[in-house]
């Protein structure tokens, strides 16, 4: 009998020990992608011999079920693992809730009483004012009301005292109403917290495990969530010429997964695991005859339509319509217009945007699931840089300090904004764009107010005259003046331009380039000047345009 009781007790104890199969795992490691995050949740559980079911609950509902991976450390086998949403049902109501609801009703009645009393007092003030206005008024049926000095004094004293009493009471009611409203809102918040939450869904993983014996095993579940991401942010610090550029690589991490990440091992990655991995299929392109005499007219007409609707139309929708072949009235002319506006669907890569970079954050991080920015320092390093001043006075009458960084690919830069600090002074922000074909990355370190530049057009060097009976020649001249207000000499690169002709009847001739390097294909002029301390230099260039006198010309940018 004693043996039977002992066996029964042991069986019940074992059943109770293994009945608790719902576990909230601990988030140990997170890899945040530019869009999305990979989460590793860990828990140590006890399993009996044979088959059992373990549920990891209180997980993010923004779960990608196809990404689930389960790893078991121990002599056990995973037979199945399924992710599902757990919608909580209504729970038991707190015994404090009915008391708070009754209190809210009493406070509401008190507010109604205050409103009624305020209305009565306002009517009393109006009535006294009306009665006061009737004193001394003559009516057809009675004579003018007259008052003695004593009666008038007594009346005004009563009116003043009563008005003060009413005003004082109204002020008391305002204070009382404010306190009741504060208490009312406070009780509403308490009641809201006491209400059972039936709206917040959570994720859960149901796992079926087969074990060779009763044991403790460690289960690691790795999965992707969508409501998270990070973006790069930089600090660029320069101490001046001849010194390297200090790069502080930061990450702005956002967590909207529904659960906080506490003391996690954080990794950052530029990969995109949620991208479409289907291969591209090349479809045939056919060529056929088309009516040339109307084609260009249609192209011009549709160009004008597209340009007119562009400011008020979502161009992404226009592009999708053009590539998908949908939309009314689509023809060859519209295809030509869209080909001008839309780049190829698969352009050639222009940089290292396809490379995947991973960053390991050294210290454990706490990132709350509130969607706020979390600025984390990822890396710091010095970048050798060459400095020079640069100006395009035609577009901006300012001189910018540029830092040229060679072999920038080894720094794993991504497009983003950079805060610029020059000699410990914040000078603004600049854009970092490493996806260029150049071997040198140009970074703008802001304007230098100690160097001034001005571009002007002397009137005596601008003229228009006929050179032949049917041709007109216009001559333009521009002068650029640079002043160095520093105590040291500086080297500056100055860019300007002359127009480029696209018609054989229009001839552009550069008559004086003032020692500039000239690119005829783009019309670009470049001067590299050394300006001594506290001195200035000027350059002047002249060009002419010849065109038929019966036609008008205009400048435009492509």
C-alpha cells in the first residue's frame, strides 16, 4: 500500500513538473537589417521521456513564419514547429473596476451640478443688469422713476456686493470643476489599465519534441520580424589641413516589433533577407514599321502631357503604368516618352551597393519597442584625406571646403547624412554617397566665410551685332573675383561653363578662357588658383554665339 502511494505521488509530481509547457523565451541576440530584423530567442525547458509539446509565447506578432529555425541542444528531436498568432480573450474583471465606475458616475453628477449653478449665476447677473438699465427710463404709461441719493447709494452698494459674491462663487466653481476633471481623468486611466486587454495579439511557436528521456534541453528559435530597421548616420570631424578625417560611424536603430530588446547582443547588416529572390526572365523585343510622319508629333504631345501632370501626379504610378503596359491609349509614342523619363529596370551597378556589410556592436544594448530613434556608435576610424577649396560661383556665391578620400571602399560606407565638425565647431550636414564610379570620395565640409567669391558680367564686354546679312553674333563676358581673407595662402578650384550647341546653325566659340582647363564636350571651365594671404585674384572669360537672325535661342539644362 505504501509503495502504491509512493508511485502515485511520484507520477503526479512528474506530471505537474512537465505540465507547464508554455514558456516566454529570452531574446539574446538580434541582427537588424536595413528593413527587418532577425531575432534569436532562447529558453531552457524540462521535457519528459517520449513526445511533448512546448510553446514559446509572448513573441512579436510581426513574424515571418517562413524564416523560423529551431535549434535544440540536448538528446531530443524536433518533429514539428509552427508559428501562430495568439489573440488573448477577455479575462476576469478587477474588483476595483465597479467601484471606479461608480465614482465616475458621482463625479459626472457633480460636474452637472456645477454647470447648473453657473447657469443660474449667469442669469442673475443678466437680470440685475437689465433692472439697473430700467431705472430712469420713461414709459408712455408712467412717469420717470426717480431715486433719492440715499436710495441710489444703497442700490449701487447692493449691486456691487452681489456682483462680487457672484464672481467669487463662479471662481470657486471653476477651481472645483478643474479638480473634479483631473480626478475624473485619473480614474479613467486607472480603469483603462484594469480592463482586460483583448486587442494586442502576440506570436507563439508550438513545437513537438521527442526525447529519449526526462531531461533539460536548451531551445533556440531564430526568426525574422518586419517592424524594425536601421539607417546609417555619420559624424565627420576635421582638425584642419594636413590631418586625417575622423569618421564616426553611427546607426539609427528602430524597434516596432512589439517587445523590448533588453541586454541583447546587437548586429547590424546591410543585407535584405526579405527581398525578392526570383530570377529575371528576358522576354523578346520585337521591331516593326511605324508611321514616321506622326510619331514625333505624338512624342512631343505626350511629353508635354507628362511634364504638365508631373508636379501633381505620383510619378511612381506613371512609371509602373509605363512598364506594365497598362493605361488607356498606350502606344509607341508613349513608350518613347516613358523611355526618356524612366531609367532601365535593371541598370548597371555603379558602385558597391550590392556588397553585404555586417557590424558587431561591442556592448549589450537596450532598445525599447517604442519606434523612437536609438543612436548607436558602431565604429570610429581615421580616413586619410586631401583638402581643397571649391567654388561654382554661377550657382552659389560661396567657397566650400572639400575633403577627398581615396580608396573609400574599405570603409564600408552607405548613403546617409553626416554631421560635420570642423575644428570642434558644428558647421552643418552633408550627404555621403559612396555609390559613385570615381576612386575618390568627395565630402563637403561646409562653407568657409573667410574666402569670398563673386561672379559678375561687365556691361562693356556684352554685345549683340550682325556679322552677316542673315546671322547674329552675341558676345558674353563674365568676371570672377576671389578674395582670401586668411592669414595663409589657399588653393581653390573654380568651375564655370559656356553653353554647348546642339544645332549646326548655332556656333559657340570660346574667345578667352583666362588659362582655364576647357572641356569642349560639356562646356566646362576649371581654374586651379593659388591665392596668397589677404589678397585677391580675378579671372575673366568670354564666349560668343552665332545663330540665324530669324530664330531665337535659349539656354536650357538637359
